[in-house]
């Protein structure tokens, strides 16, 4: 496993202990992703799925919600964190679930699942564009993919305390997904998307970064070291605005 993936694995291992109590915004976004899927015209066709896969399952929260929505025969969960997988096993006790500690960039069996879903995980990919088109290539005809992904994080706070760019320097670069709709083949895929901003408030900036640490999402993938000490002297309330994109993609039968 490459060094930066090892950092991600270790970070989420540490965060697994406190994930459930602190992943509030992730759960809200998950429910919005499911609502987006339910409202789509594809959902109204009452398509039956057999085998599902969750990419980056964390504690298993989304699998639990999906299982209530659709009657899958089998749901397989993968995550890079061994301790997150252990957490998911405790939360999902039914026999229809199976688990695997695996980096989704290296997963080999996407083609056997007719429904793939992921909430707030794919931005941890080593190369999001490469992963995305690999998923489309591997999907069976009739297969579907739904996922949510953050594309930017904006901060609202008392600008007199500190310069804005110092906060941006603390956040990893997020994927640009604007190219997806233009590059996907509309004769092979049905493509639906939506955007929404979610907000979360903290009493002070340091609380936000401590929350990231508590869920394991604080790993810094930038090459330069980051200095957090300036946060300790900031005491004003801060609002975090997450720009989230939602996608539903279905591989359809077409005439050559």
C-alpha cells in the first residue's frame, strides 16, 4: 500500500472509535443521496437488483439505509480501514452482508455487482477520474452507480481574526467533477446529477478540525507540513459550507 493510502487507513482506524458520535454531516448527506436516488425516474421503474457493493463503507450506516430501501440478496462492503470494517460488522449482523478490507482503487471485482453505492468516500481516491471511468467500464449492462462527493469546503468566520487562505491550506484538494457529464457516453449511460450545500456550525475553528480527527478524516495528504497553532487563539464561531455533488448513473443496453 502506498504511503498516502497507509496514512488514510491509519487515520480512519483511529477515528473508528468516535465515528458514530461525530459523523453527523456524513449521515445527513447520506440521507440526501438516498432521497436523490428515490426521486429519480430510474427508481420509479422498480428495477430489481441482486448484488450490491458499498465503496468506503465506514461504520455501515449507508448500507443499513440501502438495505431498508431495496431487498438485495447480497451486499458486500469494502473499506481501507480494518477497524471501520469491524465497526460495520457490529452494526450489521445479518447473513446477507460480507466484508473486505480493501483499497477501492485496487478492488478487482466491480463487474459482478449490479448496484454500487458510496457516500463521501470517493474523494479519497488516488486518481478520482481514473477510478470513475474504471467503474463505468466494469459495470454490467443494467448496473447502477450512486455516490456523493464533496467538491469544495468554504469557511464563514470573523475575517478580522485571520486570513481566509490559511484555512484553505488546511484542507486537502477535492476532485473536480465538472467534466463528468460532458465525457460520459449518453448512448451507453443514463446520467443524473444534483448539487447541494450543507452547513455545519462550530463554536470555534479548532472544534471543526477536532471533529475531523474524531471521524478519521483529518489526514493531510499535502506534501508540505501544516501549522495548526494559529487555530488555538481563534474563539469566534465558524460555519463550514460543504458543496456536495450527487450522481446516479445507469448502464443501459444500446444498439451498436
